C-alpha cells in the first residue's frame, strides 16, 4: 500500500517537474559573452540542472555579476521551476 | 511607461507637457530629463550610448514604481516615464520622467524618487560607444 502511494507520488512529481522546456534569456554584456540573446532548453529536471547546463554551454558567464529572474521576478532562492517558465540572466542594471 | 526607439525628441516632450496640463487639479509638474553625457574615459570621448532592455520586465517593474510613488505621495496626479532603447547620441535625451501633483513639494520629491527607482529597478543596460568606435558596458552605481 505504502509502495503504491510512493509510486503514485513520484509519477505526479514526474509529470509536474521533470523534463521541462525552459526558455533562457541573456541580456546586456551576457548576450554578448554568450553570443546569443537566448536559448531553449529541453529535458530540464530542476533549476540546479538548468544552471549546470547553462554553465556547461557558456562557461564564461560565471566570471560576470548577474541576477536571475523567473517570469520577470528576480529570485533570491533556488526556485521550483514549472514547464514553460522564462529564465533571464540579468547583469547589473544601467538605465537612466 | 514607454520604451521608445532612439532619443526622446523635443516634440515628444512638448506633447507630454501639454497632456499633463489637461489635468486642472495639478498645481505643479516636475520634469526630469536624462541626457547622454560626453564622458571622457581613459583618453576617449563617448559619442553615443546603446540601450537594451528586458522589455516585458521593464513594463512590470515600472508599474510597481508607479504604484509605490502613488502610495507614498497621495497628492500625485499623474506619472509619465519614457526611456530610450537603441542608440542615443551625446546631447540627446534618453530618459523623461514627469510627475504632476497638487503642490510643488510632492511633484519634486516624487520625481526625484521615481528617477532613483528607475535607475535601481528597471532591467535596462547601456553600452558606451566611443568616438573611435570602441565600446564599453556601463552599470549604475
């Protein structure tokens, strides 16, 4: 009985959170450094997984200051991602 | 809040002043214009700034700024914010903030606060372009 519950629970989590498609945007100096304004990632399992894949693709970004926004909101903690979230890498602002 | 391509032209500034004057409840308009400065850095002069923006987030953050100004200064009647994207040459205007209020002190203080929030909160980036065509990313203090 317990086993079944756990299994159902896992299936549920799998449907919600595993193998997500996430759009990642780069701005300012980071668009220049990565050579792109954005990249679409498939099969993302978590925010940590996404960050690793981004840093594998664009290792130079770790040398820059940036904050990360999820769906236009700057995050401070590691967020739970949902399918079709938009992630943005934001260098220090310079408006005005 | 509007992001506009290139500089804020004088005709646009006049239009905004005329529009603000339609509100007869206002007794004061405070207008701030940000201009691209011909900075001198390491022997080179800036000739232009190229602005880029995360447009969707700029609009969302600008709405938050509006709400925060309206709640802090109850006397404010209207807020207009224009910011450039793309290329703006030295001497041209890249930011306009105009706040109308019942009385001068609220208009002046709210305008000053709005400018600070714009620089702090809006996801906008600028690259200085020098007279020799070299470039450098800049950030706000």
